[in-house]
């Protein structure tokens, strides 16, 4: 089948603004959009710039807007989006080159959430591990699945309006630790998220939940953090 792909192109060394270039290629409905981009880069234009690494939905590096929706190119089949495909960079982050955006602000917000296990108490007497019930583990199971692709944050209207907002992905990261019964820094993280650019900027648009390629219920997780903040109970 013929596939028509319109790709946003921007070279910071030569362009003052971006433009769209259309490529027509032969492909298969079972090709992934990443395969299509690889083909164009390999056979038509080696200057096409985009990120990818694992090619299997694990590393989170190939988030892009495909026909107007944030998706991972490696998890999106041509048959799911049709033979006319428009590919653009995710919104709300500075474009570095073609489909590559500057992820630094995104990861700066991630780091603000203290994204690591904090527990200064002595280990249990047997010295081996901090136990947790199956029910306690289940409370944050979903948010452990985040691959930091930024599909959620860059589909959020509040983030587009104010790039200082920590954003859904950062809150998902905080959730993973706040609701871990073994961690001792929930209050500290809740204080960080109570700041002006924290959860108060979420207006429950649900774009984040729709965009998440890991099917994490992002809006629900943000709601649980808001509730913990209001009640003081984790
Ligand atoms: Fe990506 Fe989902 Fe994590 Fe957001 S919550 S960064 S959409 S995996
Ligand atoms: Fe790793 Fe798509 S290339 S998630």
C-alpha cells in the first residue's frame, strides 16, 4: 500500500521556522510508524531527526504527535492511524531538531519529586528486607509502569498554558513513592506538590489519561495525590 507521511521538519541551523515535508512510500498496514520513519531516514532523507531506542514501548524515547495525538511511534501501527499520517513533535517543549524536543524541563520536574526510595529507619531485625503486604504493594502498582515518555505532560492544556507546572508525569512519579508504605518522605513530596506549580494546576482535562501508552490512569493518580494532600492521609 502507498503511505503518505507529512513530517514536521525544523533545522535550527538553517530554518527560522518549521515546515512540513510530505513523503510517499510503499509500506504495509502492519508497519509501525517507527518503521516508516526509519525507512524515510534510511532511504529518502538521512537528515530526518527523531529519538528512538528500544523500539518496543519500553524506553519512552519516541513520543510524538501522530495525526494530532501523542503516541509512541514504536507502538503505533499504520493500520491504526491510516495511510495518511502526519507526524509532529510533542507540544510544550522547545523543538531542537525536527521531531526532537528539549526534554530537560520535563526531567527537571521529575527530579523535583525526589524520585527514589527514602527510608532512614534501621532495617528490620533480620536485616534483610522491609516487608509490605500485597494490598500495600497494589496501591502504587500502576504508577510503577511509567516510562517517562512525556505523552501525558505534553498533552495537558495546563502545561501548555504554563510550562512551570510540574505536569502529570512528575505527579505520577511522586504517586509511586507517596503511596509506598515503606517510604518515609510522603509528607515532603506532598509539600512540594502543594506549591503553586503543583497539583492545583491540574484541571482534570483527562488528556493525560488518554495519551498514556502504558494505560496508567494518570488523572486518577493525580486525584489520589490531591486527596492525600487535603486529608493528610496517605
Ligand atoms: Fe508516559 Fe504514561 Fe508515564 Fe505519562 S504516565 S510519562 S504518558 S508512561
Ligand atoms: Fe523505546 Fe518507542 S523506542 S518506547
